[in-house]
C-alpha cells in the first residue's frame, strides 16, 4: 500500500508539473546546456590529432624505423588503415608548437586493435604489447595506450613518428583498426577516454530513474497495459548499453576484446530497437501486431546487414525502428487515435537528430536523446495514469452514491431496528422512529417520533456505526435522520441549522457544512 501511495503521489505531482509546461522545457534546457558545455570544455583541452599517415605492409619483416621513410608507402587517413596478417608500419611527419605544451609532460595517446612499437624522431620510446610477424610471438597490447614522449625529442618542425604494428589476435574485422592517435598531455588513457564519454554519463541517472519508475508502473499496476511492460525493458537495455560503452574508459582491456564489446553494443542496440517497436505497436495497433513487428524487424535487419561499419550498424539498429515507429504512430494519428500525434512528433524529431550526424550522435548524444525520449514516454504514461485514476475515482463515487440510494430505499421499505439500553430496561426501537441523536459523553440522548427522549448508554461514535445509511453525522454531538430533514438554514459563522419536520432544530458544524450540502442535493 505504501509503494502504491507513493506511486500515486508521484504521478499526480508529475502530471501537475506537465500541465504547467515546465518539466520537459527544464529538462531539455539542462541536458543540452550540460552536453554543449562539456563539449566546449573538451575543445579547450590542448591536443594534436594525427590524421594522415604513410602505410607500409612488411611481408618479409625487413623494414625498420630508420628505413621507413625511404620506402614508397601509401598515404591515407589514419582511420582507413587496415591491419594485415603481417607486420604493418605507419608513419607521419608533422610540425608542432612545442612551447604550448612544455609546461606539462607530453604523451602519445594511441588507440588500436594491435600490439605496437613506437619510434619518435628515430628513438624507441616504448611498446604496447610486443608486435611480431608470427602470431605465436606476438604479445597482445591494450586497446587504449599512452606513452610518454621525452621533451628533448620534440621539435617545432619535421617530427617523425613511426609505429610498428601487428594484429594477429583480432577476433572480427568489423571496426576501424586505428580509431585515433593524439599527442596531448600525458595522463591515464582511461581518463582521456572518459572525457569523451562524459556527456553520455549525464543521462545515466535519468535512465536509471526511468527504469525504476517504469518498473513501478508495471509491478504496482493491478492490470498494466502490455505496452507499459516494454518501457522498463527498453530502459534496462539502454542502461546496459551505456555501461558497456563506457567500460572502455573504466577497464584497460586487451585489444581482442574490443570487437566483442562492439558486438555486444550492437546486440543491445538491436534489442532496444525491438522494444521501441513493440512499445509503439502495442500502444497503437489493435490487430496484426506480429505482422507489423515482423516486417519492421526484417527491414531493420536488412539495413543493419548493409551497414559498412559496426558503428553504422549500431546506428541503424535504433534509427530504423524509430523511423518505422514514427510511420506507425503517424498512420494511427491520421486515424485520430488518442495520443498518437504526440508520439509521432517525438519519434520524428528523434529520427532526424540521428540522421543529421550519425557518427557524432552515437559517440556523444545518443544516450542523452534516448533519455529525453524515455522521459517523454514516462510523461505520457503519467498523464494516462492520472486520467485512469480520475475515471476510477469517479466511477467508484457513482457506485457509492448508487449503493447509498439503494440502501436508503431498502431502509424506507423495511426499517431496521436497534436495541437501546435504557436505565431500567432494554427496548427495540425502529430506526425510522428516531429523529436525531445527541451525544452526552458516554451516553446518547435519542429523540423519538413519539416525542419521547430516552438515554442510551453508548457513545455517539458507536451509535453512528450501528445506525443505517439514512442517518447523517452533522455535528460532533449530533446525528440526524435524513427522512425528517425539512430545510437547511445557513448562519453567518459558516455553520447552520437543520429544521426537522417534527419542529426540532439541530446545529450543523462549519466543518461538515459542505458535506451536508452535497448529501441534501
């Protein structure tokens, strides 16, 4: 009962806030301001990206760092480098404003699915694992690695970076082999990764609260809608996807596990998209639900299959279900289905936000916008829950009024009797002969239709419980039989007097006056 009361209170408060049009506005304002302020803070972080490199594939293991720039290697963007089953050498020459960074230690932040050996201006500065031409000789390295660059090696012009790589233990070939190489302040690689994931962490609390709230909707509801059941599953899958995503900034895992992590993120994204579809279908489609779902998922799987990279596949896993969900809700809105237009508008905005910049969306804003979408769903369910509770209360009130009328009719047709404990005897009295009852401490004074006034040794509260529905408590010291009420006289104090057909007048308290008016209408 306590949990249900808390849920009813929460939904009522949330509904009132939404009516005032403040919750969604405040949430969007705070979310976007935090995201963009974090992005601006990240832009101030001094760093130099290595974007284009020369690539040589060493089939005979005959290359060295000294002879690398004498070879006729291919030039390409760093992200396009494909690691072969042999040794791979990459190199870059660049100018660097050393004075900007000399106040702190400098490091090369390198992320790759490979073991690596690093040479800077001809000097070996470190290894991540041990690269080798033979799989059995390779010692795998971690995915994200930072290596210290001695200040004496840095030059303002023509710095040479050469990296020897091998990637024999890569599980799948589904992602960019070398996401980035950055020269920046030396620090923990996990801290550098977490800086990139910081905007996504802002939405974690909202997603967890949404998970708890949507679970309460399902568990505490006496007969919850099937569509409501998909919300906690959707929330849980997004939370798990977020945790797997940021695990890269929490755990220094070896590079073979990177593709496994990406596959898990893709699978969670696919399941999230399925839940979104099921939620919309169960909310707005009345027949052939599984046909809608099957066709939608076939189209989603087709786009996922056609995606070129694991990142693109993951974007499709949610973008296509969001677009199809928009089509379903928009069609139902055209058929004037309640609440379908609001859902169609939210899903359309969500779809186009992904389409504007899918890669950046997946890295930075995905979880923030999913959190906003979930908040929208929760608001809609809160409003629906509030309306359902109001309808139930109205129906219950009408049922109580009908039952009271039936009880009164039954009492008039067959009056009940009550036993009175008088001073010298016990007497059974018909209730329709009692005009009113007046409290007198541990006794009550009963005024009867035959103009008698008898003293009964029970309190007024106990007497009220025994009397039928034709009696009404009008004062802390009075109970009156409604059958004898002739008129109600209001007093300047806020109270009043009831005039009975017997000629008697009984007081009505100011606190009970509104209730008496409703009873006498």
